[in-house]
C-alpha cells in the first residue's frame, strides 16, 4: 500500500492509504483537495484569532512554523458527509492548537459526500495534518 499525500500551501495536509494501482486514487485525491480547500481558510482564521488572543493577554506568540505546532487527526466521515468522529493521532505541544484543529473539522460538518470508493464499513476514514504557517 502507498500513501497518497496532498500538501496545500496554507497548512493542511490530507492523506489516506490506497493500493498503488487503485483506480479510485484520483477520485480520493480530488475529494481530499476539495475538503482541504473548505477547511483551510477556517483553520487560518481560527489560529490567527487564538494567537491574537494570546498577544492581547500579554503572552508571547508561539514560534511559527515548528514541528511542535503540527497536529495530525484521524477523521471519520459518514457517507452523507457528516463528520462522525475526530481523533488525535499526534498532537502539538499547544492545547489551544489541538482544540482549534478539532473544532475546525467538527464545525465544517457536513463536508462534501466522500467518494464511494473511500467508504469502508459505512465510514470514510482520512487523516489531516494541521500546521501553523505564517
């Protein structure tokens, strides 16, 4: 199995495992790009608001970007696009970033309907990596 990875410039990475010759690879990649395009602006706005909140309270902003500022989440999406569950796979050292990433995905529900080829046992499971980018 080979992992499909799509890195988008504003700080969201989506991936899912598919066999190397999977004819549905392009369909899943397109879906991941579409969902990432929806959640990226929300993520950027959420992080900006949180960092500004730190600054107004006199706290030092976090160093951007840093591997410590990355969050990897597993997301279960129902066939109708509803986000069923979001689980942390790897969290950043900042609780507010972790909470923000989860909030972005849950607040974005419903997402577009996932491709049928992604659905296994009535759920499509994908991974998203959220990064803090300047």
